[in-house]
């Protein structure tokens, strides 16, 4: 595996499966009496968050702590960054503090790659969401969740049908998921009004539909993306209600899903807009499993990137 | 003062000696040796290059470039005339500022610097600047442009086109519909979709070109389209010319060579306005330049200090330096690809731009009596771009490390050598 995780493109299918398998091993340990592993003792993981995202930060923080790493949370909001300090100066400060891994969340697409490529820092860089580009650990935790619900697709997603509905254009979750799901063999259909589909989607190995109702009864997995109401102000769609009527997962649509299909959402949800309360809370929803799997998958990523001895050996040590 | 440029290869292949007397060519022949003899060693002698699109940053951003450092970069690139864009601080929208820039160019003495005046006050796109005052100033401004910004208001654009007819002026439009490019970061297409960067659709450029072509036709004025970047834009200009509309168009060296695929690592060295486009666009631009649809090459030399590029893509400044690489990049993209010969290149980079701007002492045939604005090029030499060896104060070249053909050896400005064996002659003052 490469030194950094910036994009799903950094992973081969077997790299990705290895992370998922590692996460499965970690799950077994987490179910045991001793949840904490000594693997990353003495290593420092910095959570460098230029955007608010309490969920993602807490997930990475607990992942690092369960591997015994020291964790520094650097929230750039309200810090020197908002006073004009550059990404470069912030990175070099972290370098001087001896960070082994930097988990970065940033509003600018490509910020994680710049951090990794620029020579400002020698730590491993993990992209925890960069602008409207990618969010690779979200895609990995989604794949892990799918695998845990569909054991028949454990080694390959060939034959699995996934629909992703929502603001594809601005979604880093969608980009990472499209790359990972197709890499693992799944058939992906993107569903959104045309305004929320990128013009360059022709290059993606997916189908595109503007009609949720024609797709919904065919998928095994329906990923519902968060829709930000500011998109309405930019005329991407006329009103929240019109969006919800066309693309929201309401009770009627929930009932038209296959009985074994699952509903996913990266959170936080806008209940009543892209997903109704009944759908969010239904037995087909795996939203909470996604959250708990997030910690396991992020542990696996930190483990793989920062290196450690074989898991079994460490458990017995 | 007399001197002789000996053994110079003309475009037709003849080897001649050229005698310079004062600031003009006094004799061309063979076996001539009057005054100092500068041996051109059978290298190519062409009229000095002329740029209609240069950002010199002075006054206001002397940390990125000054008129003097930009002039040195121009001399090194083989340019004897450059045109300073108006987006300085303060904006070049008054006679005072354009006269200051003109005077700084004269003082530097390495290149003739012709200021471009702003079309609108403060480049705000709201009210016309004092175009007449700038035209009648010592700087004798004839080209007006809000470059960096588009004159997007159609009525204001119409008025500007009409108004400059008084003094045979020309409006150079930066074609970019602002509403279609809010927050735009790169060409909208396959690469922007993958990278999650806000797209800059080709139509934002083409819609303005189409509108302005029709306005120019309606009022019978001269229109110049800055830095064309799209295949559709080339088609529109071709259409306009077929209708007899008085439009000229420009392409930058970087748009003739680079594509949006280079953005893939988010290195802001490739961030430029208008953005790098696709290979299809590059090929259309090359063909347009070759067949004369696009009249000239303009560098859009846009210096920026290191910190403005040493950051994440979204925060970085738009622009690339280009004066010192322009000739070689055009040779690589146009001559080596056999789309143009050297005579075509001289037309697009010297004769045609001088004619559009009315720079009568530049871009002339090399004949007895012509102003001695000349450049000598070693067409066999290749060189590797090294940002640290640029004369420009800023180092933001997208061609770093690239091996390029042809090197400028000597440049002569108004009968005076300003570049000697690739070195800028110091203390050049008029």
C-alpha cells in the first residue's frame, strides 16, 4: 500500500480488500474484553480539521486511541488558520511537532494531495474529506458495511447493484464510492436531477438515471446523499419540496425496495428532505452500523499506513 | 553609432550582413563590415517579437514584477515591444497611470512598453474610463482592456467599441461570462468531474465571443479577443471573419501546448485564467493559428510571487509567466508539428500584433530604412527551462524542466543591443 490515502485511486482492489479484512479482524478484537491494542504506541496522529465535522473527527480519534496512538486535535476553525496562516505553515508546524500521520479535512478539493506532495511534511496523509473531491475512508466503511450485510459478496461485489441518489456533483462521498464500488465489481447507478450530475460523468463507469422510481426496485443498496439547502439558492433545484418529491426516500419508495435491500446515508441526515423518518429508522437502514464500522475501518487504515506487526502476534503480546 | 550584424540568416535562407546606423537599418548586403561586427554565426534574424498581452504588475505589485524586470524578461524572450495590461494597483484607467508605466518602460530601456488602458473605471465594469485622455496622453494608448475581468455588460461593451473609433482604438475583450464562472477553478469536463473542482465551461467564453462579434459587426468597430482557448471559440472567430467582421484573435503559448490533464495533482502552477482546456481544444487552436483564424500569439505573461502558488489549488492565484518561453513553446507546438513555418511564426508573433496595435516601429520587414528592432535565434539549440534562471521576478512557469527548441541569442531594441548571447545588457537606458 502507498504511504498516503488521498483517493480511492491510491488503492488496488486487493489493497481495499486487505483493509476490509483487517477491519474484520479488528472487529473480533473489539468484541473481546480488551478493546485497546498497543500497535501504535508512541506514534502521533494529528486530526487537522479545517472544516467542522465532529462525527468524522471523533471517529478518527477513537480509531487512533484504540490503537494506542497519541492524538492531537488541531481544529483550524478559530485557530491561526482563520487569521491567514497558510496550509503550508500549519503543515510545517505539525511536522516540527513530529506527527506520524495527519488526518486532514479541508474545504478545498486537492488539499490533502497538496499536503502529501508538496514536501512540507513527511507524515502519512489521510484524506478525511477534501472539498467536493473525495472521502476515501467513508467509501471504505460503506464497502465494509455492505460486505457485512451481504456475505455472498465478501470477495467481490460483482453482481451487486448499488444506487447512489442525491447531489453527485458536490459529493466527495459519491466520488469515492463510485471509484471503490466499481473497483470491487459492483454495478453503480447515479440518480439525481441533471443539474446535480457532473458534465464529465461520461467518463465514469456508471449508469446515470434522472428517475429514482425506475431504479429503486432493482438495487441491493441505496445510498442516499445529504442535500444542502444552499444548492437550492443556486438554482440546482427549484425547492426542497420538489427535490423531496422526486428524489427523497419516503415510505412509498422504501416499500418498493427489494426486501433484502439496505439503505445507507453518510450522515448527517436531513430528515424529511432526502430521507423520511420512517426510512431512516427502518430495519433496512444501516446508518448506525456505518457509524460503528467507521471506527473499525479507520483503525485498519491507520494500521496499514503506519505499519505494525501481524495483528495476531500483537494481540498475544 | 554604426555597427554590423554579420552572417545573419534571413527567413529565405540567404546569409547577409546588416548595418545599423543609429536606430535604423542602413544597409543590407554581403561583405559589409561597418563599426563593431557582431557575428550572428548564420543564426536566424527576424524582426523583434511583439506581445499584446503582458502583465507587468507595476504600479502596486512590485513584489511579483516591475516594468524593469518584465522588460528584461521580454528582451530575453526576443520581444522588442510589449503591452502592459491595465490591472495594476491603481488601475491604469487614467492618463497619469499609463504615462507612468510608459515612462518606466523608457527608463528601463530594454523593450518598448506600450500601456493598455482600462475600458472601465477601476475594472469594475460599471462606467467607461477616460479612454480619450489615455489615447491623447504621451503613452498614446490604442488598446483598451479590462483583462482579468470581462466587460460583461453588453451595453457598456457596445459603447466602448463605438467610442474608441474616434482614435482608431481597439477593445481587447477577456471573454468570460461572470455568471457562468462563479467560483470556477478549471475547465469543466472529465477532469473537473474527477477532481471535484468547480468547472469553467467553454460556453462561458464562447457566449461572450459570439455576443461581441455581433456587437462589433453592428457598430463597425474593431474587436480583439484575448486568449482564445476553446474549439468553439475558434469556430466563432472563423465565422466572424467569413462575414467580414473586424475581429482579431489571440492565443497564448500555454494553451497551444498544455491540457487540463495537468491539473490532476492539484499543482497550482497549472492554474490559469482562462483555464487549460482539452486536447481537442489545443488541436483546434493550433489549426486556427496556422490558418490565420487566430491572428497572433499573446503571452498573457502573469507573474505571481511564490506564496501565491505554494498553497492549495483553490487559494492559489491564476496565471503563468511566459515571456521567456513563448517563442520556444510556439516553435515546439506549431513549427515542429509542421503546422507553420518560420515565416508564419514571425507573422503571428511580430508582424500581425504590431499591425493590430499600430506599433509602426515594430514588426516590420527587415529592409533598408526599417527601425532596428531585431532578434537573432539559434534554431538548432535546445534548452531546458530552469525557473531560477528566469529574468522575470516571478518564477511561476508551467514549463519547468521541459526541453524546448530554439533559443534567443541577441535582441536589438531601436538599434541598441539589449540581449547579448542570452544575457540581458545592463544599464540599458534610452
